[in-house]
């Protein structure tokens, strides 16, 4: 199933649950989009698609500079995966198509 569209996700970070919205678009093996959260809006970078598997990065500047690295699987109208949080370890996330 295509990852294209808007997704409401919750990241279960060590600092508590963080809600975000992803707007994703695929073209071949390339994934592009934006992530919106209370920390602001940022473009995703280095996005890839391999079947139902996705990967991308998001460089936050607030509350501190950090690059999050995401891997995810899309299954129907659900998305789930993990994100590395730099020196803060990793977190899981899950969500659904908006």
C-alpha cells in the first residue's frame, strides 16, 4: 500500500509522548514530505521506499539541534516504526492515516 498522504503519529520518546503529523509522497524509491510537531515544521530528507518499508531523516532545531532517523512500515492505514534520537537513544512510533 502506498505511503502517500497525511499521517497522525505519536512518538513514545524518553521525554514523553510527542504527537506529530507526517505528509508523505513517494515517487519510485524516493520518499519526500514534511513533519509538523509542536517544535515546528521541517522537511524530511534522505527518504527511501522499499515496498512497505520507509526510511527518512528529520533535522530538528528546537528545543535543541538533533537529527532524528526514522524507519517505518506501512500496513493499510497504519504506520509504525522506530526513530533514533541521537544521544538520547531510540523510540517507537505508531499512527494512522488522517
